[in-house]
């Protein structure tokens, strides 16, 4: 199942990682491990933020994708199941509308 992982780094932890040179190396290591379908980096509310689109086979993989951000950066991590257009097409919205609408 495809998930959107959002990791928000606290400013202090992010600044330390930039100053000691570990931010880029650790992010590279995480990307190699998780092999995201897509990865985006930006500032949100003044904090370094990462968005990854990842595929998980089951819930037991959640710690594998969240812990690198918790332990390396003291990050706030969110995981949200997401759908692509093909998933939405299979969802049967017309039938659901007839049943529940």
C-alpha cells in the first residue's frame, strides 16, 4: 500500500545536523534504505520538512520507515495512506454513491 510519509525536523535538531555535516549523509542513507517513489524537501512553518511516497507491504514496516526520522532527527512523523488515479478508479465511487448517497 502506498503511503505519504511526512517528517518535520525541529529547528534545533536540524541546525545541529547541518552544522555537524550529518544531515545530508543521513538523508541519503534513509533514501537508499526506503527507496521512495518520490521525495520532496521544503520548509513548512519554518521547519525542514520531508515528504516521501513509499510502498509498504504491511503495518509491521511502519517502524522501519519512521524510526530513522525519530532517532536521527527527533522528527515529528506522520504516515497517511494515499491513492493514485488507478486506485481511485478501482474504488467504486459510483456504487458507493448509489448505496450511501
